[in-house]
């Protein structure tokens, strides 16, 4: 599943938002849709908030510099509307945006109205249901129809094709959809509160006959590839498929004639847009979710969420050059919501911030990391004015800077790196380096330790974590105790003859940091942190056609012994099952021969989203087929592959979700190409500033499985 396109079609949970371009946005164009009246629906299905929602969003975008003449409105009851928000008018408006958009532009699409779920037109949906948006001319199913479906709806393919047309022109898309697709909550929830939804019963479909939606993605597997240079898209969602998006009359204590109706997500979103100038899209969603949870007047606990490959770009009208952007972790009650899994170490110093809009170079104070767990750490505030922990800079219990802190970013790594590496040793078998290569490798290795690895590793020849083995084509960093004549396992730093010294030092540093990360993940998994996910694997052997050499992966197979080595035409099957009573956000990373962690779920750089949650009792399966080209010759008869699985509890109302794509931040160039993400530089990796690198949850299920792979030996 492609990351950017996946977001383009996952538009139906309740609200979607698109991403910002890397460079300056030439122009911002917007289409704002609000559907309050539904002539074909009964009186109790009419809405009151969408007209005001459009007004709020128009003011918020104007406050951020969007020209009124660049915003088109399709909303009943709103001054300046270009027409009625019918299906044809909405889709035609998107097509006009595609014709007008240019490379570097940002296109904003916002819609507020009813949403529902109805029987799917295809067989690709696991739950048998499509999530759809209802324009003004939506009509209920006709009596006696074979399948109860609304007429004149807008679904994923309708939106997706038009968004792709915009992005294909090089423009970014910010897609916002405030509607709901729940089929279980009651409509009457109190005075001044109204659910924005059509239930399954409303269309004659029994709720017991429909499965809970497994994902929000619509036909994503059929998505065509976008051309090179296509724009980015990020989607915000107002609620989950099994939640209710609400409109409320505010303020709740005022007389009815003094109240103003509004959708609670849009109200919070517009407020944050107007009061926080410098935000990334990711921070905008986090701050909006915080306001929803903090404001009792909303009388609801919706779970806004997001998808897309532009989450860390700047929201229009704000400059994130001096803001925290994606480099910040959340802080609450003295707890840093990031831990060992992200490289946080005891003794590290973090800068504290009260707001996501606070300039990065003007923190409120500093704190030292005192205790670290897998996914969080305990902080202690430093004396005001101090930027490092020392005798002159003691900790201050109850310091105001820590009490009010909402975000933190790494200011200084831990003083002593626990990870150790040996001095380079010549490979004992075939492929050992010649004298000139050996001298070159020793030189660049020393340069890496003195430069980019100065805070990341230290020498230890007696009992190193990894041994640096020199080969004719570079350095292989293998766990201490492995026999290089029997197995070749660990990160490889390719150093060709004539390589630039600085570039070679960077490649070595990447490999060492990758080894350190895998070592840390192994240790965390060994502690048995969390038990929500059950991870199992099996390998099966398939036949090979003697004439073509192809593997018959669609044919019958035989089970392999548990102690066997995976070989050509074998397939490894990993199953992940949620055995807990709660939904879990599950991520799967494949560990290749060079110990790159390649994301198989989520699709990086989009990252983990609420649509990736695994419901109780559900399981996902991930397969690794070893076709003839998958196994290449090495310097020993075997190597290792593996899979790392992370599961974190899905918490309703939580929007700051783990961005586990940061685990791929130390990948080599092959790994970077596989995940399709540009690297922010080695310094960013060393100081913890990987984009979105945080895991802001309190518990995690961690599993690391390895398997041996037979490989031919290079002559």
C-alpha cells in the first residue's frame, strides 16, 4: 500500500487534512463545503452547524493569509456561496481546483455535513461497508431495493481521483472532512448537542449484520502511482468509524437564543489555527485534540486522527523554521513521552516548552532525564539558566518550567554512550582487505569515532557490543561472539576505493547507530514489555521450476523444521494477533541482511495512524518470500533476517500517535530508497531530531524474531 496514495483514499472517518510543501507555497486555493439542509431527509436529520463551520474556517484561513478571492464556498445559508453543495457542484469545484493549481500551490478542501456507512459496491472491504459523505441532494435508499444505499453520495474513489489530479500538478492538498460514520450511538444526547450521522438502521441495515470497520481506507490497493514531483497530502479525521462526530450549541450556559451552533472538531481546529501562528500539521492536530479533551463544553470524547506524507510541513500562514516542528516530544506531569525505543538515555538534557508555537531557540527551561523506560522517561528540572547537568546545575524539585511544560526536545545527548565497538579486525576468510584498504578503513573508522560517533559509541576491545570486521568492500559490524566464518550478521558500511573520508565516516556512523538501535530493541523485547500482541512465525518450502528457476509460491508447500535455515523458494509467514480486550496500534518492521528496519506496516513516511489499529481478536499476516533474487552471495554461508513488531494501546481521544517511521532513521541508502523518505542528516539522528520520532504512549508490546538464511559464499 503506497503511503501518500493511501492517505488520498482514506478519507472517511470524519475529517481529513493535507500536507504542506517543503518549499514556499506559491498560492493557497480553497473550497469550503457546508451541508446543513437535506431536502430528501426528515426533519430530525437536518444539521445546524455546517454553515457556521464554513464561516469559522473561512475566517481562520483569512487570518493565516489566504486571500478571500482564492476561497470558493458551497454552503447553504452562507453569504457569498457559489451555489448549493450538491454532489455535482462539489466534484466540479474539485475539478476546477485541479485545473487552477500549479506546482508549489496548496489546495485546501474542507467539508462539514452528514456521513454514513452503507453496503460496499465492491468486495474489497473486509467489513462490507463504504464510508460516504452526504451532499445536499443525497437521497435515502429506495424501498424494496436489493441493497440499501443512499443516492448521490461522495465516496473514496470520487474524492481520490480528483485529489490525485491536483497532486499530479505538483500542488499539495489539505483535505478536511468533519463528518461521522458511526452506526451505534444514540442521536438524542442532551440539550444543545446533536450527532452528525445517519445510522445503519436509518437505511434499513441491522447493526448486528455489519462488522466493525477494520480500516478507513477505500480501495487503496487499486491506487495508481502518482508521477514524480507530485504534491503531498495529509488527512485529518474528526472521529473514528465507531465514534460520533458532534455539533453543539455554545456556550452551554447561555440562553438558547444566544447560543451558536458549531461542530466541535471544527470549532477547536479553527481556534487553534487563529491563536497559534507557527505550527506543523502534526502539531495542529495534537493541539486540536488537546483542546477537545480539555473543553467540557464539547460534551464528547472524539478521537481526531490523521494520515499523510505532509504532516511535518508548515500550516499555511505560519513559519516553522523557528518552531518545534516534528522534533518535539510531549511532556506531562514531569514525564517525557519518549523512551529507550527512540534513543532517549539517562543523563540526556532536554529543552522545555510550554507551547508548540514557542520558538525552538527560546525554551522555558531545561531538564535532565533521570529514569528511562521503553516508551517514556522521568524528568527532573535543572536550575534556571542551566543547559547541562552538573554540580553547578542541580535539579530543582517542583520547578515551574517543568510543571507547565507541554513539549520537549533533546538539547544534549547523554554524556556516556553505553554502546561499545571494537577496533577494526581483518575478516578471517575470503574477502579480507588488502593492505591499502585496511589502512583506509582504520583511518575512516577513527574519524567516525572522533566525529559523528563522538557521543554515540566508544571503543572496547575486551567485551564490545559489536566487532568491526574489515572486508574488501567495507566494514561489517557483528555482535561479539559470532564466528564470521559461519555467519555474517549485522550492519554493513560499504566503503569503496577512493571514497570521500567524510562521507565514509558518515556511512560508518550510520551502521554503528543501526547496530546500537537493534541491540536496544532486542533488550527491550527480551524484558517482555507489554503482552497485548502474540507474534508467531513459520517457514514453508515451495517447489522450484527446474526450467525457469522460478519459485512456485502459489503451489503446495512443506513445513520446515524449526532449526532449519531459510533458503531460495522458502516463504516466512509472520502472524500478529491482538489477544488483549482493547484495540492496539500495530507496526511491523522487516530486518534485512544489513539490519535496516524496513517498514511493512505502517507505510512510511506516512507513519502509524489510528486506521492501523488492530481490534481485539483480529490478526494480521505478513509474508517474506525468498525468490532467487532475494538472496545474494555473502562472506559466510549464512546470514540473519528478522521482524520487529511494536504494539501500543489505542487510546480514544488521543491524537499524538507514535511515529514509528523514526525507527528507520538509521537505515543505509538502500533502506532509505526502500522507504521513499529523504534523510534529515546524521546530526538530526544523533540529537534525536528525527521527523516525528516519538512514541507518546505508556505501554508497548515489543517482539523481535530472527531466522537464519542460507546464502552462497562469494568466491
